[in-house]
């Protein structure tokens, strides 16, 4: 479906006083759509404007940016847009691949293949639609330094693509902490539009939060900030009609003979992500992918392997 992404509108269309427009611009809001990616609390904090004024601004913004209702058939067409994983077993499990317009979370222990999967998708999205891609670029936010250009090159070469061209079409940023990550996510919507990206990858979303907000005393603030980041990613997925992939770490909660494994962020991420996949280590280079939660795909699991050329079938 070629209908794009959210059309951008100038702030002048809001009919606000010049001083208010100037405050919005100084705070980094360049378009009406920029406002809609943020909560009223965030706009208040960044501009110093009172809640009554911000609520009025957001009401006006919603009217101007309204693209109208869509038919259920149009939604079906969008939902059918998927990016192949490059692995038949995974594609079968996922009913075709990673879905556009949704957040997909992949979580698992260290070495389970999360970053390999993320890097592979940054290549697969560039394939033409006839080969299972979108013919688009990838935005890649890396919080743990797991990204490897040589690995991308090997995956691209195996797919018959020019490694240098593929690498030039991955818009990459290495971020070091929570605030740099939140800033990068705020800027991601514009990057998606400017570069005609088909997927936004955050590998890993929760790692900076886990490092900077430790202990029970910081748990509530950590969860709140993770939720804020997720809501922005959800808006980007929906408004820009792209796939969003986040990787996540696992936490173990002993208490019974069988250890309970869940992802960092817990229910906060579970409530926002549309598809949650658990990666587990198998024997040797084998890995197990299991649908942990989904509103549109039946629960199930499959096996894949990690090789020099990327993720493939056993």
C-alpha cells in the first residue's frame, strides 16, 4: 500500500499566538505531527506551557492531522505487508514475517540470536517486494554495541546484494544512555520519513534503563520511562506504517523448581508490543523461537540456526 506515512503540517496552521509557536519551536517541535508523538506532560515539561494550553494545542493538532477513518479492507492490506526473516521456518511461524504497523519484541538470553535477527531484518527490508522485502531502508538504534558491519556484509552477500549498498541504506546510531536513547526515538519519526525507511530497530530497548535505574527504589521511574519510549515507538509504527523491532533481555524469577523467564520491562512491554517472541539456545548453533504472546498469530515454536551467512533453516 503506497499510502504514506503521516503528512506533515506547519505549526502556523494551529492558529496559535506567535509566542506559543516560538516556544514550541525552541522545544524542538517543528510540525503538527511532532506534537502528536508526545504526551501532554512531555510538551509541558519541554515548553513550560500550562496544561490547559497544551491540551488545547493537542486538540487542534489532532483535528489538523486527522487523515480520516480507514475501511477494514484498507487495514487488512496494511496488515498483510510483512518483511521476510530470510528463514522459512521463522516465516512460517510468523505467518509470513515481521508485520508492518506493529511493534515486535524479541527477547532472550545473551547469545540467543536477538542481534543477529535484528541485523538480518535490516538487510531483508531492502529486498524488493517480490522477494519478501519492502525495497526500503532501515533505521538502526544500537544501545549495546552489538551491530557488526562485517556481519551485515556477509548476510547481504549471501542474499545476492552488494554489501556496500546495503550498508549505505542502514541509518545507524550508537547510543550510550537513557536520555540519548529517548532523544533518538523522538527524532526517529522524521528519520523514517526523510530516508523512506521500512523498519525501525532498537537493539536493545531496555539495556540502558536496566543499567541506569537499578534497585526497587528506581523501578517505578524506570517502568514509566520505558512505557513512554514504547508509546512513541507505537505511534511511529502506526502513523508511519513501518515495522518496529525491539530486542530485550530476560529476567529470571526463581521461586519454584522451574525458573520463570520473562523480559525486562514486564507487563509494560507486554501491553504495548503486538508480538512477543522468545529466543532460546539449543544444541550448538541451533536456536528455538517461540511465540510468547500475540493477538494475531497462534502460539507455537520453531527451530533456526545461526551461520556465518546469517539466520537460516537447519
